[in-house]
C-alpha cells in the first residue's frame, strides 16, 4: 500500500478571525477566514492532509450579547447550543473558503464540517471554580445583576468585570471515528470548533450538554493525539513564541524541546489565558503522542507556509 501523506491538526484562534476589534463585522471575518484558508490550501497543495479546529470566543460573546438584548422578546440560548451554532457558522465559512481555494488551484479536495461533542468529567474541579472569561466587559453594576441570575463574575485586571464559566479538561472526542473515516476518504475536515460542545453522560449513559467552555487548544491536542497526527499546528496572533515577553530582553524562540518548554513555563514566561494554554497543549501532544515523528508549530496565519518551510515560527519537538 502507498504511504499516506502526513496529517496535520491546524488550530485556528477565534480572535484570529477578527483581526481588528474596531471592525468585528462578519464581512471582515470573511476577509480573515479567506486569508487563513489560502495558507491552509497551500499546505494541502504540498501534500498535507488536514483537520482544522477553531476558536469561537468573540463569536460566543456576540451571541450572548444578542441574547441579553432580546430577553424581553425571545428565549435565551443555552451555552452548549451557542457553541454548536458557532461550530456551524464558522465551519461553513472555513469550508466555503477552502473549497473556493481548492477550486482556484485545481486541487481535487473538498472540506466538510463535523459538529463535534467533547465529553468532560462532570466531577472536574473546574465546575466548582469557574475561571474562563466569557462575553464582553461589564461595569460593576451590570456584572452584579448577572451575579444575581446565577453567573459568577470577576474583575479582570482593571479592564472591567466579566462573567466566568467552568473550563473542564476534554477526555473524549465523541465523533472521533467519524472524523477518522472522513480523513481516510480524503476529506479535509473542520472539527472540534470552540473546543467542542461540552457534554457529560447521565446515569443512563446518555450524552447531555453542560454549561462550560473547553479550551480549544487542549481539545485540539487531544484530537491530534488520537488521530496520530504528525503535526499539531497552532495558528495564533504572533509569529513566534517569545521568552521574557514585553521586556527589554524579549527573545523569539525558533526551536525548543519539550523539556525546555516545561522549564520556560515553570519560569513564568507564558501568560495564563494567552500563550500558556498553547504551550500546555503542545507539551501534552508531544508527551502522549504515539507518533515518533510528532512535532508542534506555533505561528500566525500569514506566516503559516513560511513556518512550515522552517523560515519562521516556533517549533516544539520531543527531544
């Protein structure tokens, strides 16, 4: 049998779909999506198979705000359904843009989006200590109103108040077999959008959605490991990972081993809620992957192809 081409799981940040916070409108999101998919199409053209995951933080915030403004007219939407909504909407944008790229390049490929549930442990400590910011910034008076309706709210580094929600660890990609079968049939797959729809099993063993948000990079890392991917690529807002970030001695990192990544993390170089979860996800992928050729790459969308060629980006390797 012929050797299969290498498989990459490409995780796209939700914020990378909104390049300018002053212009978050859908038309501008389309521009960002098309820029990103052009580079992914370039990967596919060079022989990569690909599974694409994506964030959805800003988009979830917009839907929550619409819920708030419309509460006197229509029912609100549970968070699990909001994640599903964004998986469909962003998946549609990615698959249309990618399929247009394939058409223009005469690449005989197509993209499919799989609405993906991700199981979490109902006893995960995160449920007792919600910490993931969600939605927009609020003044304290408005935040206290949300607090009375059951939300937990926190003051966010002097920038205002925000609601926070549980972010449990992913333990199972429910649609994993379907994703694998789609890859085997030659599809480019969009899956695990927004970290996946968080679900638990009830006493009957049936799946039920829960109010939580799963970290997109941690879910993508789990997916990459279970698919046996060679490459776990995180497309984010910076060209390279840096140590001493924001300081006079800031230094970009071209390559680091898992051991070095762990050391830098312990020294506090990676901020929680920013680069830290991406580094955590890469460490998990490399330490638990059974693929001996596995490696990670972190860069921004516009430098994706250059980074694959070794010209920029930050590579993380086993040793």
